[in-house]
C-alpha cells in the first residue's frame, strides 16, 4: 500500500499539471455558471447539467484514460524495471488518473452550484449528480485501461474506446427502443431494469431522473422504474451496479497487466 | 551472476527466443550483439521481468526471478527509449525512484555535473530533448550503486562528448566489479568496453566468448569484421562466405 501511495502522489502531480484537466474543470465551471445564471428554473438547469455530465464525462474519461495509458508505456516500463510489483503500480496509475479527473469535474461543477445553484433547495440532487459524475469517471477510466492493456496498437485502442462510448451513450438506447418495439406485447418492465443496469450511462441517467420525479412522464414503465429505482433498495442496488462497473474492468485489466509483456 | 536456462519466448507465432542458455559472469562487461529483431532487447527484458518467458528459468544470484520483484534492487536499467511523464521533472522522478528502492546508497553529483544535467533536472520532461532524457535514464541506471547494470543501446541518442563520458563511466563501474550487460550496434564501442560477447541471431546464441577469442578465431583485428563473418557463416542464403558482409557497412551492424 505504501508503494501505491507513492506512485499515486506522483501520478496526481503529473495529471494535475496537464492542461487537459484544467480545461476540463473550466468547462464544467462555465457550463454550470451559464446554466444556473441564464436558465430561470434551477430544476431545468439540473436536467441540462445531467445530460452534459452523462455524455461528456464518459467520453473524456475513456479518451483521456487511453491516451494517458498509451503515453505512459515507456514510463511504466521504466517503473517496472525498479523493485515494484505490478499490482501496486497499476493501482497507483489508475487512481492517479481517475482521482485528478474526478476532482477536476467536482471542482468545476461545485463552484457555480455553490454560488448560484440555491444550495438549500437541491442539496440531495447536487450530491447525487456529483456522485454519478465521479462514478462515471472511474468506470470509463477503468474501461479505457482495459482497452489499453489488451490492445497494443494506440490508434486501434483509441478507435475501440470511441466505439464503446458511442455504443453505451447512443446506440444502446436505440437497441432498447427496438426491444421495446418488437416485444411490446410482453411485460418488459423487469427486462428494462436489467437492460438499464447493463449500461452505466443509462443507470446514471435513470437514477437522476427518478430523483426529479420525471419518471411519471414515462408511463407505466416509468412507474415500475420509480418503484424500483426510487426505493432505497433500488438506489443501493443501482449504486452497487455502478461499483461493479468499476470493479470488473479494473480487476480484468489488472490481471492482464500482471501478465503483460512490455 | 545471472543464469538463463532453456529460455523460450514466443510472441504469438513469432519465436523470438529459442532455447537460450547463458551465464553472465560477475564483474564483467557482457555485450549482447546481433541484428535488429534477433532478440537482444527481449532477452534483456526477460531478465528484468518486463517480458514473461514462455518457458525456461532465469536466476539472479542463484534465486529464480519468477514472481519476485525485489531482486530488481540489484539492477540499474537504462532503456533504449527514454520517455517520462511530461509534466514531472527529473528531480521528481529521481526522488520517486529513491523512495522505491531499498538502497540508501545514492550518488548522482558527479554524473549530473559531468553530463551537464544540473540545470535540466528542474525542467518538466516535455521541455527536454531526447538526448537529455536519455542522460537522465543513465543517472537512474548508475546512481543507485546497483551491482548489475543493464544498458540497452545506451549511446544511441547521446552527443559525442556525453557518449565519451558515458564510456568512461562504464569503465569505472567495471573497475568497481559491477556486472554490466550492454547491447549496441556500434561495434567499436562494444570492442572498447566489453570483456565477453554474446552473439544472438534469430533468437539463438551463435557465439559466446571473449572479444579476443572471437578476433583470434576469425583472424581479424576489428570486431565489426569478425561479427560480420559470424553473420555470413550463419546466413543460410550465403553459406560460408568471406566476401559478403550481410549488408553491413560503416559502424553499424544493422542500421544500414
């Protein structure tokens, strides 16, 4: 654990100084500031923010994570020639990438909220959005590391990263709609819940929508969702699923990393 | 002492090391030479644990290195390509490595001043040239007083002054009874620095012995010619030929 801490501190040092993270923080600050200032309704500002978070965070995390890992290849090689075990190095690099990026988002998002977002009214919505954003960062960095460890070719790896984002952020919803259309005669509510749990972006979105009571707009399915995701056990299960989405790609990539040739 | 027994490494269908058996003696400079793709870097990386062998055993000071990482406290390594996190400085990397390594014996003052690195150590890596990064790799390899030093084409990116100082450094380490493993395409450098030569061709050791014995064996005065002859002897297309130098000219074995 001591080794992990050492690597982590240096990685955080390196990432924080990167222009990417500063730009990213500034982006969320600007978006939050714009939405809270120019939209009259705080709730509407929240929904717009949620949409941005759910699209931008996965995209930036998966691309940033892949580029960072590919660019660190020689450094990883150099570190592995030192007396350090692969597990500690991998965990150090993973946390050293995910923590500064999450912190960048949290900072950029929190400042306009605290200044203009009527803290008293929507504190639980703010915390939920913050949590979803941080979890999405960890999930997509873990996925990007999985891709980069398995695929040595940088351009193929980056292509795959964009493809995965595209599938989860855009194509998946189309598939869900198709399923609903073709199986409309069957009771699909439970299947929908399972399908949502299989996509971390959907999971984040639904969790947030439930909080804002927009589920009523989704008819009967919305009611089923409300019953499941709105209940405390539903929320716990959903967060559990999001954690599983971090753990599975992380442990898989850590395993591959242990056996990888550099 | 480093012992390599029946080492095989395949990358998919590509057989890079084919049953390599090798003993690298303590206190000597051993040069691993061979054309590009002959398996030199893979052999070095397997000793370092960067590449996992398909089969075979590697021992450092009598202990198997499999699943161990602490043995690397004994090794200083200078890679072929030097790249570091671009926003960190040389000093930060050195202090990270210092905190990882067990040894408290660290002395970089002389190397830093001789390689004119002192002012460069405070700059982030993104502002440093390839050669300067290479010099920082040299500091990492030498400054920790490791008993085994592995250098993968160390002088490739260095200017003549640094390269000359670097060679002095290797000679000094040799006097200090360090075990040094070196790969290089520069045959005059190999001749100047090394005691033993391991000639690798297509993942197989074709020759191992002292520089002198190779020169005597091939009746040559220059190592470059002796190696070229070794290569043409082992080239199935050319058979035993004295005239064909397998495309080798100038000072480089395979960059031609």
